[in-house]
């Protein structure tokens, strides 16, 4: 058999493999670079997954996974099924993970940078460790796709992206009736004790803008490649007469209350404080890269424009 004929037969064999029943694009070897700079090669979907970040866990459930998730963190809250899974922590000895026989451990950069020995022990045991955490919405879409690749749920990841876009479109249609001159100017607090806000490219500010809010701290600059930006009381108060709404996330990083914000020295000069338009919102729906970010957009829109978003159920 000549070389040309061998090449033709080999090509035909490859095509047959790709088109054979039970094989689709998700069965082909796929790879990507994670946030630790490691090339992750996926030959077959991972089936025993430990998630060490709540957003990872939530997204895995959104992809339709359940039995494949064999471990989560102690701070899980959504969906309720996540709270029923065995609990793991990067503070645990790596042997606890190895004994559970995962084929994939999902982490985020904070763990990769701060617990190098822990990660190395898992990798030496033959466990694939993947570090992911998007900082922008564009990165969020890519992140959902990567989770789909890892788990053989690429089509479900594509559906998540479509559903998210559809939800944003419903909000945008309602906002078209609100002229630009009536759009609310907002200061969005990230950490009250340090007078920090979010960087303009952050997921939280994306949610604010999609909800029709105007970010008064659009000149904030992120530090150390995070979504958080120092702003300071003086700069906040320089916008005092323009801040229609003062919004603060509440979560582990920020335990702020309306009372604490309104009684902050100097804050009595802020328009939103005078008009009692200071609101607290759960950080899990405005800062996490999950489908529930849509809930955050809806909730912010309701707070800014209650007359247009009174029936919040129709947007979900």
C-alpha cells in the first residue's frame, strides 16, 4: 500500500471516530490555560470533582451536575443541594482529598498563590488541579465554557450564556423608557471600613450599569489585579451632591449596615443619605460569576427604578 493511500485511510478512520454514535465534539481532546498558567488537557470529562469556591459549585449545579460533585466548601449556600455535600477546605491536609479519590479539584488564584504545597501534593497524587476565577463578564463567559469543557457539558454552558443574555435583554427593554437624564447616579461600596469601591471593569459594576445605574466612581483604579479599588472618604464626599443612591454589598468582606453608613462621619452631606436611599445587597448576587448575577441586576434595577421594576417576578 503506497503512502498516499495510507494517508487517505488514516484520515477516513479519524473522521469515522469523530462521527461515530456516542461521540461528539465534547469527546475530543480539548485544552486551555488556567489562571496558574497550566495547560489543562481534557481527554474525557471529569467525574469526581471537589470544588473549593462557592461560585464553582453553583455553576457546576447550573450545568446539571450533582453526583459528580463529591466535595464543596463549608460556606456553600446555593443551591440547597450544595449544603448536603461533604465539606473540604484548603486548610485540610492533602491526604483527606487524596482519600476521597477526586479526579479534579477546582480552586481559585488565592488558593494557588497562598497554598502552593497543598496544590503540589494533590498534583503529585495524580489529581488535576484547575485554578479559575473571572474578573470581568467577558471572562465569566469564557469561565463557564471552561467548566463545560472540564465536565463534558459544553452545550449546557452555551445555554447558560444564552439565558444570561436573554435576561439582560429583558431588563434593557424596560430601561429604554427611562431617559438618560433620569438615570440614577450611584456609589457602589465594596468595603466600608476601607472606603473601597469596585473597579470599573468588575462584575459588580457591570451589574450596576446593566440595571441602568451610573457609576460615580468610574475613575476608581483596581489594585493588585483585583476587582476592588481604593477610593477614600474625601473622594466619595466630592460626589456628595450627585449620589442619588448609595449601594453597598454585604458579605464576608463587608458587614456594613444602613445605620453604619448613614452615621459615618461626613456622610450626612450625601444626597442619598439625606433622601434615605441607602441600600444593602447580597454580594453573592452582584460579585460572583454565576447565573444569579441576573438576580443582582434585577434587584439593583428595582432599587433604582421601583416604578418600572415593581413586578420583579416577570424578569426571572
